[in-house]
């Protein structure tokens, strides 16, 4: 809803009613968002975004599809899911499966030159850290974290007990952590 539309009396009353209803449902909306996001600080921000979105998109509400309460709760839940997708995309590290040395970080936030430079430095650091562990450890980390394979799937493929895979992954993470500490110690 544009600013001009809100200014006419009928739409201003409609926006007030929607705002009052959103505030009344605020605890329920917060619980829904928190159950999806599982972070209280992010949930508060998403709740505010959802209410603002409801006010700006109030014309998309169709009474024939359900009550205003259901619409607001659905909008909030969708906003929380959108946030999770954004966060996953934003921080996802994609690794070229053919050669781990060509590590690519995709970060949709980087728009400024200094942010791009920081990402470039991060790529170099990750390459350096990964070069300090064995090929087997790199492959395990790639399979588990970047390709999304479970420890059970990896253990079946390698014909090794699952606990062994977990131990190897843990050891690889320790090695990466130690490489990080060595650099900044």
C-alpha cells in the first residue's frame, strides 16, 4: 500500500485495523517465527519485517481465503522461511568438487569493493587452511559439509564404521581450527 493510499481515510482506517490486529497477534506471531528460526534476536527482527510487510501488502489479503489472523501468521512464517533461505545462501561455501583448491565463496551481501576484497582474502585463507590437511580429510569435509552427505552415507560408501567417519571429520575440523589459531597466535 503506497503512502498516498494510506492517506485517504478509508485506507488509513484499514491500516489501523490491520496494525492493531498484528499487535494483538504479536506473541503468537513471535512464537511461530521463533519455532522456525530458533533465534530470539532474529525472530524479533523478522516479526517487525512481517508486520511492515503486512501493512505494505495489505491489498493482497483476500478474506475468501481465510481470516486476517491466519493471513498474518502465514505471512510471518513465510518471512521466517525466506530469512532461513537467505541466510543459507548468504553464507554457503561452494567447493568445486573436482579440485578443492578452487574454493568459491558465494556471498550475496558483497556489493561494495571492500566487501569483494574481503571475500577474496577469505577465499585465500580457506585455500591455505585446506592445503594444511590431508586429501582424505579434505574429501571428508567436502562430502559432509559441502555436498550434504551424512556420516552414514559416507561410511557406507567407504565401507568404514560411522564412528570412524565421525572421528575423522572431527580430526579434520580440529586441524582446520589449529591452522586458524596458528595464523592468529
